DNA sequence: CAGTGAGCGAGCTTCCGCTTGACTT
């Protein structure tokens, strides 16, 4: 029996292909990359043409074993990994691991997953394109060199465990620069003028509409002058203009646009969007969700045409192709679309349904006709001055794609909610009744902070990162503490309103909340500090065009016009020199700032980045006099760059001693996990109902005794001299020694454990593995 | 969970891009 083995990257894809190929074919998957540079160490032989040291990743050993078995049984092996740089490299690695000759191995690609396409591909195999493989090696080696040579500089000059990289450092820089732009922004006031008119029809029925002055008045005086002038004026329609217009649908979803729309329409985080899309993909509801292509396959286009004509009529159909916008697009997959367009919904849990419907609508709309609209602009003049007010309206003449999908406008764009309001029929020259005119003080706005999805959009525009890495990159920069996603409260702001009504002018001052944010990305102090350090010392890598520049060179390698190791060599020589000089010469950075003098001690009060985060400090330690400095951690919402002297001084009201218990001080302070009461070695968190600055000694005592009761309930056994405890945890009883936890073997009663037995368990337990790859869950 | 504090004591940390799976100290 002759067997053909086809190796693809994704198991879900393997399953699909398996379904429509006969018994002669076995389709399996390699789960993405199978070999990589090991985590520890550079693993690049600089002296030897940057030879990479590839090893089979630990989590892929099982996959490789299975692949080898299948390969042995197969007569013919087809390498059907994705048709892009990374896919080509995976095929090449597969050759090496499966002992295939890369100069003979059968490499196949296809642009749509159908029986015909696969059969056609199998009948027309090609060879592995080594130029493309080398472009991938260049990409891989460059990223390792940048990441693993710059990060250690940060450990020395800023703080341990920090990281830098071609993608993440630029992502943080974008957020840092946006934040500074916002901090330095001064809102400029102006006065927006809105008039409300009415007309009365032949039945005596009143219909009202609004008109605005095209631009705002710069000052309150100008606005008042205008209103005073038009007291008692008559208003007439001076011109009516009608203009046809159209709107066109957007391209079908790529990873990036799906993340953006799911964020604005469904409120999904980037990570959640990908998790939900993954499930839809695995269940066969949608095509692959990590893609930069807006292409639809022939089969899909045919099905779409049929569906649109059937559901909405042929005038709603318009076949369209879309140019892929993003710079570094490799287009190995289709756009994200429903696998079966005839299903407008799926039977799944709520998030999956909602995301599916979004994808369905967007896909359908992408092949629908333009919406035809008519814009009407009415100019209104008065008999007292030369000012013009304008009423604008839009009428949809033909819905076209809008029947299905309305694209979200850019966030924070000035939304004219009444743009589509109807204007009652009026004639040129007609006199209008005036209800009121309101001049409202408005302020210019700084650029908006990035949401996760907006950051992805920006990165994609710069060609930085890939569909498979957008979500992980956003997790990384948060995990490293460079960036926080959080809501922020706004501040109150007063604004003036001047109203003309019944020939009277009234001035009022109102209050609004401004600057409130929900789920936006903020840089932390360490993010600011690291970015400044990197921009100063590694300007090239931090340049927004760095990726685009190296991508152009990878393309040269892919075209066979450049040798990859030579390209990397040209980059590495000056780069490595910068690493060396920076390591040698650059000052340690702490962002230290002198805020003033502590009035109590006369010592200087500074803020800076400490070992454990941003802190304030009064005085300096002096060994001779034995004088100590005083420290206080900055609160979560405070920043070295913006904290004031008064705010910093306030921090030193803690720790404070509020009484004595059992011969020891009872102290109150704020630690890493918030406010706490401390008695000797016991720490008790202070609930939100109390304030650490004002909590009473009595309340603190209650907290301490409650905590003790709780701990006693948790404690099963205690061997104090050994530092060993047996405790009741979330997952049942466990053994705790110092900072390590150990499992209790099944069938053993926790309370019956002897010290010897426990020490045996500790000895037998292998040290827990660190650095396990995890995705999805954020660890704090 | 764990509650610190002036980075020459030892050893560790880190990149980007493909893919999901197994796991509850």
C-alpha cells in the first residue's frame, strides 16, 4: 500500500485536509517551528559566519518522534508548511530532522484549502527555496543578537531581568512618546456655536433642526459679540447645496483589523480576540486567524456572490479585490472569513457567536455594493451681520453594504452624532424661526492614548511584528512592567456656556470631567527610564524604521542578491561595538530627581528608580555618623516624572507606629501588595474600608486577631525549628519549606505526616521547572 | 503569594516567530 505523508503546520488544517484526501494520504502537523536557538546563551557562532546552533525544542520532541515514525512508513513525503519565510524554514528544518535531502525534498504550497488545490499541489511539487530559508535565518539571528546583547546592558545599567528587542522596545517607545506628548499638551479653548432653528409646515406642525458656525470663535469676547449682534435678527436660508457621495466597504479581516474591530465593537482585549478566534478556527467555523492577507479564495468569492445575491438581491453585489496595506505582509493565508458563508451564525458560546457574526458581516460586506448617499448643506444668514451658519444632513439613497456592516470610526474622532439628522424641507430665501443659539467653550484635545488594538494597528503600519506576535508582544511589555493597561479617573474642568434665547443672553459656568480613560496603555516609570536609555544608546535599533530597513535587506537575501551572514555581519560589527562602549561608558540610570528639602530634617528629598520600583528618599546614608536615609515607595498611580514635592513628602507619613502589643510595636505601612498592619513577623493586609493614614489601634488589633485565627485554621502541622509547615491550600493540603511548596503523595493523610516522612518527600521532589512557556494567563 | 530599599559576594535574567497542550505548587 503506497502512502503519502503531508506535513502541515496546524493540526486543525491537517484534520481538514485529511477529510478530503483518500487512504493514500496521511496528513499530519508539526505544530509550527520544530527547532530553534536554545534559550540560554546566544547560541550563535559569531566567528563562524554566525552559524546558528539549532536544537529541537523540548516541547517538540514528542512531535518529532511521531513525525519520524510516519516518515519511515511513507513512500513519499510532502512538506506543506505555510508559504512564507517562516514556513520555508520549517520545511528546511524538517528535512534536517527527518533526514531528507533538502535538494530533493518535495515542497508543496497552495493558496486555498480544497481537495483540488491540494491534489494540484501534490502533483506539482517544487524544491525548498534556500534563499527564503536564509532570509528567515537572518531574521532569527538578528533578533537573537539584538535581544540577547542589549538586554544584559539593561541589567547592568538599569535593573536586572529587563528586556529589549526589535519589536517590544519600539512598542514601548510608541507608548512612552504618546504619554509625554499628552503630558506636555496645553488645551486651547474656543467657542463652538450651535443654533437651533424651526420651520412650521402647512399643518402648523413645527420641525426643528440645528446649524453650526463652520469654525469656533477663538475667544469668549468674540462669541459674545456675535450673540449680541444677532439679538432680534431674522434668519433666512441663503443657499441649499446637494452633493452625491458614496461609502465603500472595508477589506475582509486580517489579524490586526479583526483585533481593532473586536476591541471597539465588542470590547475584547487583543488576547481574548485571538483565544476566541482560535476556538472558532479549531471548530471549523472560520479560516486561519493569524494572517496579514485580505485575499479571498476563488471558492469563497463564488460562495459570497451566491449568498449576497440570494439574501439581498443582485444590485447589492459587487465583486472587489483589496490591496494588502501592511508593509511587511507575507500573505501565506487567506483573509479571516467564515468557512461556510451560508451560516450567518454559529451555535457556540456567546463570545464565539459575537466574533463570528462580526467576521461574517465584514466578509459579506466586503463584496457588496457602495452605499450611495446625498449630502445636503444649507447656509443660513441673518440681517445683522455677515456670519453664516450651516446645517448639514445626510440621506442614504441606497444602503449597499451598510445594510450589513457599519465600520467603527477611529476612536476619539469627533463624532457628529446628529450628522444624519433630517432637515425638514426648506426653500431658498425662506425665513426660519430661531429657538436658541448656544456658544459652548470647547478645548483642543491631545492625541489619544493607545488601546491594545490601536497599538497593534500602529505596529502593523510600521511593519513591526507579525500576526502571530501582536498579542504576545502586548503581553510581554505588560509582563516586564514597561506598560500598564488600566482605567484612570478624569479631572473636573470648568467651561463657559453663553445662550441666546428669547432675545436674552445668559452666561453660565458648567463642569465636566475630562481625561478619564478606560483600558488604555500607560508607560510605567521603568518603561520611561528604559526607553530613554535605549533611545540614547541604541538609537538605530529604536528607530521606527529599523524593522523596515532590515526587512528590505531580508528581501534581498530572499531574492538571492545578498548572502545572509554577510548582511548580519554588516549589522553586527557596529552594533556590537555600541554594546561594548555602552557597557563600559554609560552611567547607571535611575531617573533621579531632586524635588526639594524636607522641612523637618533639612535633608534633600529626591525621587528615583530603586531596586523594587519608583521611590522617594530623604537624606543619604552616612557610614561614619551612622545616619540612615529614609525611603518610601511611590503609590501605584504616581510617577517619578510627574510627582510633586508635596505628594512625595506625604509618602513619609508611613510607616507609622500606632501602638504596642505583646511588647512589640504595631506598625502601619504600604507594601508591594498595598497597605498592611505589622506586628513582629506578622503582616495583615488592610482592607479598603480602612485608610492606612487614619486606621485606629483598635481596628488594627481586630485585624491582627482575625488574621491569626485564619492562619491557625490553615495550619495543619508545624515544625518550627525546621522551617517546615503543612498547610491547607487552595488545592488541598501541601508542605511548605521556606519558599518552596511540595505535593503530598496520594493516599497520605496530611495530619499524620512525620518530620522524617516530610523530609523524604522534599528530597524526592525534583526542583520545579522554571521558565515554562505559558500563554493566556498573566502572571503578576 | 508576601511585605524589601545606596547593584562588584553567587547565579539568574533576555529575543521574535511558528504552533497548541497539559497543568493545577
